C-alpha cells in the first residue's frame, strides 16, 4: 500500500485532508525526536530508524516500523 493511500484512508476515517494527516504525522515525529528528556529506550529506537537527515520523515518511520512488524522484531 502506498503512503498516499495510507494518508487518504486515515484522512477519510477522521474527516480531514490527506495533507493534514501528513503534516500532523510529521509534527509528531519531529516532536518525538526533539524531546529533550528521552529515555534510553527511546534513544535506542530512534537510532535504529534509517533516515536521510537527523529526523526521519513520517514515511521513513512508517516504512521502518512496517519492516519491523514484517520481520516479527519487537520494537521496545
């Protein structure tokens, strides 16, 4: 399933636009990565997420999490 399809389905379910879903998801990722008082578990998980820059895009995070679920790896 494409990211575009995911955004559209979530948007439709919540009565918002796909652009709003994408923007809010990215805001949540940004907030999590900028959080000053992260636990060691949070830091460990964040280091595992492959990203083009310091903070991953929502798409990069979703792809990482989906691959972890597919592999059956537990993300602590």
